[in-house]
């Protein structure tokens, strides 16, 4: 019995299935790329720090979805409602504005999304290495990269220092040296 035609047909069937599977994967990739949107800094920071858990408590006692140290929380608020995401963001926003102002004074430019995460999670380390991304720990760099990937928009790479304008901007304390673009970047489009 000659099985060559059967093997050829079976082989073509496999090729056809692989081609169809590839087409479906490409279609899904295009669909997801069109549906995915960058997150505002507020959302990305909560996601990276605690998985958006308003009741999270870190190993060093950090509180809220943004994992703010209690002494920092108390410096900015008398509220004990650590699970209030709006109060937590109000405090996080002030902390970020202060740190970003120092960064901008030192470097002469607004921080990128990567820099914002390093300023949030390891401000002393980042400052001690002269705000050079390549010199921070690999763990912080990996997290900062994930954060930046959540924040960046492929169609608008100037999300931090550029002309992007959200629909609504949360108030940011006016500070010398904090550009309106940086204030918009920190506030996000909420």
C-alpha cells in the first residue's frame, strides 16, 4: 500500500492548521494592541506596588495601595484612613512632586516614567547614583521598566514632558521648578 499521498495530505493539513493558528495569533495581537491603553501614573503605581490592594501592608509597615511609609504619610496627612485610595493618592502625589522637583533641579529635565518609579521606590539610591538609570539595583530597574511599560503610550512618548493633556487634572501643589507638564504627568488623566 502506498502511503505517500496520505503523508502529504496529513502534512498539508498540519501546515494549514499552523497557518490558521498564526493568522489568529496575529489578529489577536493587532486587536489587543488597538484595545490596550497606557495607564495613568496613579493606576500604574498602585498596580506595581500592591496589586491595587487598598488594605496592603508592606513588610516594612508601608501602607495603602501605594505602599507609603507611615512616617511619610504622617508628614503629609493626619488621616488614619490608609485604605482611602483618594487620600493615599493625594499624599503620593505630593511626595512625587517633591522628589520630581529635586530630580529636575539636579538633571535639568522632567523625569521619565522609569525615573518616576525609581524616585518613588528608591529615592535615596537613585539620588546617590546621580539619577543614572544604569546604576540603580537590578530589582528596582526591572520594576521601573515594568512601571514605564504600563505608563507609556506608543503614540505619545512625551507623556511626561511633552504636550499630552488629560481631560481632568488633579490639583498639584504649586512649587518652584515643577513644570505644568510634570504636574500633568503626575496627576494622570483622572
